């Protein structure tokens, strides 16, 4: 029972178990996560650099893509450095304050990504379904307002008032809401209700907007008479559609699966996918499937050789 922990020693730090039940793979994990982190930072930084320096990418779509890459850098940096430190030092402890801070930062970044993906979907909707109005509507000021709104929409602070006592082991690789609240010895009903309301608000707005945009986009593409026209139109939004599908698919799976019993391991795997792998694969999805990004990369390579 939650109340049974009142006479127990108050917890001041947690132990993130991570993948500690596989000690023989710790070295392999540390190398794998280090490579993933370096590749994620490098790939997303390259996308940002291309968007900033190449005049051909000074369009609304790539402006939002640059914001997404900045977001992915922050998202990965919230979790992976702490994981790498635990692998290298063997110290898997994290203070209660640090744990709550990590949870807030990650929640803020995930919420921002939901809104940013919705904005990018709206951009593709205007480009394909309302091409005559695209230039006038998606002007520079409006793009900045949309991007700024995506970031500011997440600055809703939920104060988590919980006390912790008894066990301090979190069977996860980062401080997610469910594993943390499961350790609380205080009443968490208010926290659960507030989180449910906050999550619902931030899913009700961006997810339906994203889905509605693609319903209109796909219906518009299907009405294009020529096969070449259909392929060209679909190529402008296919990368973003893949990113949206992967992000929401894994996110919804994680928070629908109970984080208990036999489902704890699959939950951890899906969490790893959307927290660590998604920021890595997003820039590759955009660059490999995007002709303009590839052309910008080839234009910048000769300039880079000048400094070598």
C-alpha cells in the first residue's frame, strides 16, 4: 500500500536498472549507445547546418525540418549521456531531483515534437492541396509563429508532489512517469489525473490535425490523373509520413502496454526505439529520400574540403 512507506527512510536517489540484468553485454551496450549518440548528434547537426547555410533549403518545409533536428539533438541528450555515464562508471544512481528533471525535460520535448509534426503535416497539406495559397500563407513570419508555438505549447508545468520511500530501483533506462510513480509511497491519484489531462490535451490537438492533413493529402494525390504526378506529390510528404508513423506508433504502443510483469521487457524495447533510435533514423529518412537535401549535401562537400 502507498501509505505503508510513511515510517520508512525517505529516498533521496534512485537506481536506474537499465539493462543491468544483462551484465555480459554491458561493454557491447556502451559501445552501441556511444555510436548511436555520436551518429545522432552528427546527422541532426548536419541537417541543421544544411538548412541554415544552403539558400535552396530556405523554405518552410526545411525550416521546420531544422527545428525537428534541433529537437532530436535535445531529446537524445536528455537520456543517452546519463546512460553512457552509468556504463562507463558503473554508477547507476540518479538523485530524485535529477530524475524528476529528466522526466520533465523529456516530456517537454516529446510534447513539442507532437506539435511540430502536426505543423509539418499542415505545411505539406497546404503545399499539395492548396498550392496556389501556399506562398502567401506560409510566409516567414507565420512559419516562425508556428515553430515558436510548437516549442512554447509544452511550457505547461505540472508540479509533481510525491514522496519516495522503501525501494529505490527503477526498472527502466530513464525516468519515465509510470516507473517513478510506482515507487511513490504517497497518494499519486492527483498526479495521475493531472498527467492524463495534460496528455489528453496535447494529443487531442496535434494528432487529429496530423491525421486530418494526411487524409486530405492522400485523397488529393489519388485524384491526380498522371502516375508521374502522383509519385512526385507523394515524394514530397513520404519522408514525413514515415517519421509520423514511427513516432506515434512506438509512442502509443509504449503507453498502452502495461509496464508490469512479462510486458516490462517489450515496453522497455519500444521505449528505447522512440527515445533513442527515432532521433537517429529521422535525419537519414529525410536525407536518403529527399533529393534536395542530397543535392545540398553535395554542394557543401567541396566547401568542407577547403578546410581540410
